[in-house]
C-alpha cells in the first residue's frame, strides 16, 4: 500500500484549512477522501489492530475537525499536523483501561475454548447434585444414579433394574423436572 500522501499545493491546502475553519462539511469530506487512507496506514503501524486503527482514525479526524483553528501552517504541512493528532489519539487509545482490558482477552474461537469431555477427575458430587437427588422419590433416584452417576445408558439402566425402557425414560424425565424446580 502506498503511504505517501498526495499533498495539495500550499495555496489549495490553505484554502482547504479556511473552508474547514468555516465548518464546510464538504471540505471535511475532501479531507477524509484525500488523507484517510494514508493516516490509517500510519495508525495501523502504531496500534497493530485494524479495528482499533479505524476507530482511532475516526476520532482523530473528529479532533482535526474540532481543533482545526489550532493548526499553524508556519509550523508544518496539514498532513503532518493530522498525523501528529492521530498518533496522539492512538497513544491515548492504547493507554486507555478499556483497550488494556480488551487486548488481554481473546475471543472464544481464538482462545481455544471448545466443548470438551469432563476430565476423569470431575465428580458431580462437588456441585451438590448428589445431595439434590436425595430429595427425589426412591425409584426416580435409582434411575438418576444409574444414568448420571453410574454412566449407564437408558437401555442399560432398564436391563439392570428389570423394568421397561419407557419406565426408565418416564422416571428420568420426572426426576429432571423435580430437580429443575429445586434449582429455582
């Protein structure tokens, strides 16, 4: 990407500055069209984040618009002044607590958080589920014990208990309803 700005001749630049001071919104559009791409390239090199750079550019251009009367052509070109304004904005953004917080966190996709099996050391009793099942009816509790604590399938639980599969399903469903009400 070419980062060398197409600078206006001094007289055109002075005219643009005068139009900006006069709050000519078309002049702001021209300023944006002419310089935003180059300013963005400078900001991206500083912040190393395209999304943050876009935000900084917008806030930087707003500061240029609001403080154009402070621009002094005797001290340098308009583009140079705008680079300084945008760089200061970028530094402020990177120092902000919000940026520090957001840069320390990663999205779930990037962070590697994925659905995984519980480790073998996981024990549901640690979360108090075993105590809650003690409040179930005995027949519901024995089904839940086999399904959730014993690791049996519904078919295996039906075989072990010597009852029909539909009865296992009914008792399991009834137990889950009771447990859900207890959790409220």
